């Protein structure tokens, strides 16, 4: 049975369709895992201990989650490229000799803002996506484990029966019973809950980019193209932009705003969303978000050859870093963030919360 479950997980990885209705393989596993499974040993039939099952469900769902995050990257990249067009501005500077000096300065100024905003948008967009889906899958995995454990609790007179008898009774009852996980409404609630990632990719990302554009413009307004800046000063700039962008409640606003009309505060979906937003706005989450952002900012600064140079030379370096920052390959910022100890600890924290 364990092998069959493992094969099922492998076959169903990566089923999220980017930009469409979110049907994550991690969710598929989480719902299918609600069916009880038994391990057969040489001497007896014994249910997998709760702790071992918890580890198994957690690990399996998060392996699928990693692929789901990777699948959602392309539509985010497309939106960022469209909002902060760098290439056309570069092309205009190169191939429009008729531009006056003032016009060139204006184009350069816009290019500077777009380059920095694009870099920061990738860092925040990818990091928030990672945090959100990791938190969601941890919440659903914990819920699946809770259903297993509640289902196995003996009640009333069954407590006094020998284990061999209760095992037989349990097997018979399980074939005729319907658990909460089998309920179509419960499955529907989980699907709606997972769709807040779709909300983030379609509506949250554009809103995030506007916050970033405003913050970048404010921070760069007194920076001239011939100003000489060190890498340390550039890193401090990213932190100041982050301070402007990262206001309290940002993640809730971008991922799962709960202030809309017609929402039942007691509904299962709203309770799941409230648990998600509580975890996303926690001190633990903000700490992990900052650590994920550093993967992207550090990678961008590695593209800069000199420790100190004029701002005009930072612009092409950061522009050229875009393919590196948006890559999903091994040792890319996204790959490193997915397998960082911080994101794993955060997932465990949400799973146990």
C-alpha cells in the first residue's frame, strides 16, 4: 500500500495550470490521502503510527508543492515583464539617434526605475508565492492528519475490546462510513481555499507591482546616474524599498483579503483563510520572507563586477540579471529558497500550528 501511495504521488505531481483554475497536485494528494491505508507486516496488520503518517503526508505534499510553485512562475514573469518594460527602453536608446539630450535623460531615468522595480518585483513575487503555497499545503496536510487521527479514536464500549477485535470492527465500519474528507462540500472548500494562490497570481501581483513602483520611484528620486554607489549601499537601498512596500497586512491584502461582502465568518473556507493569513502575518513569516528576498538580491549583486561604481553601470548589470533571477533551474534563487532551512521550518511551524 505504501508503494502504491508513493506511485500515486509521483504520477500526480505538477498538475497546477498556471494562470488558470488552480488544481494542485499537492491538493490532490492531500484529499486522496484521507482514505485510510494499512501497512502489512509479516506477522500482523497494523495501522501506520500517527507520527510516521504525519511525516509521510507532510513530506509527500510538500514535494508536490515545490513543483506546483515552479509551474506558477511563468505567468508571474510575464506580468512583471509587461509592467516594467526594460528592453524597449534599451532599444530606444540604442536605435534612436534623433533623441535630444533631455530626452535621453528622461529615457534613462525611466529605464533606471523599471530595472530596479522589475528586480524587486521578482524577489517579492516569487517569495510571497513560495510562502503562500507552502503555508496552504501545510494547513491542508495538517487537516488531513487530524481527520485520520479523529477517525481512529475508539469510542464507548470499543475501548474495552481487544485490539484484534477493534481492528476488525474498524475495517468493517470504514467500508460503510463517510468521513468529512469524503464529503463533496469539504473537498469543494479545499479547492476554493487553494484558489487564493490564483487570486495572488492574477490580482495580487499587479497590486504588488504598483506598491513597488511607487517605493522605487521615491527611493531613487535623488539618485543621479553618475552617482557612485557601493554594493553595500545598493543592498541598503533594497532594504529601504522593502520597508516602504512591506506594510502590516500586505500579505493578507495580496493573497486572501477577507473584508469582502457576503462572507460567512463561520464558514469552513473563511476559517481556512483566517488560519492562512494569521500564519502569513506572523513574525515567523516576515522573518522567512526577508531571508527569501536575500536569495534574489544577493544573486543580482553577484552580477555586478565592481564593488563600487556609478549608478549608470548598475542598470545594465541588474537588467542582465533578470534571466538568472527568474530561472527555475538548479541553484537559481527560487531553487535555493524552496530548499532552504528557513522555508522548511516555516512549513513545519504552520503544519503544527
